[in-house]
C-alpha cells in the first residue's frame, strides 16, 4: 500500500524498546514538526481552501498526537528532552528540487510530507507488532492508522494540484531515493533512525 522499497527490520523495535524515553521524546518532536509542516503549507497556499481546511485539521491532529506522546512521557516519569536533529528528514529535504518553480516546489513539499508519513506509518506498524509493552503497542497501532491517512491526503493533494507536473514520475523518484536512503537507518532509537 505505501509503496516503500525497503521494510524496516523488526529488530529495530528491540533497539527502540531498550530506550523508550528517547524514542518517545524523538516521536513527540516528530509530531510537532508534522504540525509545523501542515501550517507551512497553509501559509504558502492560502488560496486553496480545500488544502487550508485539511491542513488545519492535520495540524490540530498532529499537535494532539504531540500531547498524547508528551503525556506518556510524563506518566512514565521520563524527561522530555530537547528537539533532536532528524538526519533522515534532512536528507529528504536535500532531495527536494532546487531552483524549482512555485508549483514544482509545492508538489515536492507535498510528496516530501507523504514520504515522511509513509515511513512513519511503517515504523509505527513495526513498533505496534514487535514491542512487548502492550499499552505502547496499542498506541502505535492507532497512530499507524492516522499516519496512513495523512500519507494518502498529501499524495492526493499532490495529484490534484500537479498541473503539468508528472507527479507519478516524481513520486517514483521519491520512493527510489528513500529506498536507498533508508538502508543507512534502522539502528537508533529514533522514529526514523
């Protein structure tokens, strides 16, 4: 369904489970960044009422997820750490088209968001099916469903507003790039690490 080229090794969940404080802090920041991305899309595409309405809903939902993760951190007596650099996301940013037209940049931003949501969904599935902590397994299953919905929303908007841009070709390029990129990840207790 997601079209990802490489699945996460289930053993990554064991790495994550060994340091739940770290994975939860990283996850909380990922949710905040996802909300910020939705707001960025609103700010830069205010003339598209359907996009603005949907991104408003996503921004709110992502901040609700942030609060849910933050609440789990506090409930467990963990410390909510500072924002972590997300090397995976930074590498995806570098893949965005340079010197692009406004339309190309818009479509790439939507595909960038779809890519992150797809990988996050896949990682949440791995966590939900492989960690021993039943409460967190259920939590990550619920979030997996939400991330899958976000993935389809971003991809749908890219297709809707592609105009003359061959969005299917560009999406394939994103999938191919991410398939190579992800080979370097899966060894750290971060959502994308």
